């Protein structure tokens, strides 16, 4: 029996940094993984065997209409995505399934509705989204023309501004277009070309009346402007009675 080799090394990579570990592996392992990945992309017919009926019913990922430049629209409603129960691998397969089956060719765009999204419940995480995007074939990346980011919150703007260039590779960072109101979205997409959920419209109306909420500032936290005068008139009369007692 030959003596074991005492020379070895250990490489630890943080899983939450979005680092691609393949360049650090041996050449044989790297070649094998790349070949498997290419075969996975080429077998688009395999996606048809998967059952995505439950995800289809959620309607968080739909293809409908085109923007003014003729790009097909891939609509993403973040609030409808159950991040806690859908694995990253299944989400990835579903995204590939939608693109291969409904957007097989031609330019397309993404309309991402960030309206009332909760990070814990609806966000799969930037690392997972980057992983899915990185695994897209180059021709699909080139066909993606623009990402309309509807109702971005203050936190989303700060994170993307600070880390976007590191996590969004290639030209994706420069393809993101922030859209704070639906009225600005209509400059690029006609109303009849895309279906807007009712809660998105309602939230847009709220922002129109309280625009500071775009920046995380609530000017009326108790919503007193929504209370009818009669609701707090008793307190005003009571204050008058107290003042009369002190005057007497």
C-alpha cells in the first residue's frame, strides 16, 4: 500500500457571496461541469416533462404584450412569488421553461413589479437571481433588452447602486430602468399591452398622494388625513369643556 500524500490544501468559499467556484476546481472537474451545463441548456424539451402547474397558478411570471420597441414582455410580480417554499433550483428550471417555451426567439424585456415586496417572503435573494442569470445562454442574455423596475424602494435603490455592478455582470446593470410610477411606464409600454394587478394600481395611487413614501418617509404615520372630521370632533369639544372649567 502506498503512503498517502501529506501535501493537500483546503479552499473555503463563502456561499453567500455569489462566487463561482468552478475556476478553483481541477481542470477535469471543470470540464465535466461545463459539459453537463451545456447539455442541460440544450435539452429544452426536458422542461416540458416538469410539472409547473402550481407556479403557473401563482401568475408571478407571465409573458404578455410588447413594449413600444417591439420587445416581448416577461412580467414578474414579486409579491406573488413564495420565496420560502420554492427552491432555487426549481425557480431556475421554471424561468428556463418559460423562456424556452414562450420566448424562443426575438428580443424581449422584463417588467419587474417590486410593489409591496417583503424580503423574507417574496425575495429569493440577489445571489440566486445572479446565479440564474449567469446560467442563461449568451444568446438569451443578448436578446434581453431592458429591465423595467417598477416601484423600487429606497433600500433596493441603495443596494443596487452600491453593489449592482458587482452582482449584475455584463451589461445587465445598465439595462435596469427604474420606474417610480405607472404613468412613466406608459412612456415605454402601452396600457393595453400589459396586465397590472389591482394591488399595484392601488399602491401607485397611494404613492401619488404621499410621494415621500418612495424614500421611506411616511409624512402621515397615523393616517389622520384619511379620518373624517367627525371622528375626532369629540376630543375638540372635550378640550373646550376642560378649558371652561379652568376659567370658571
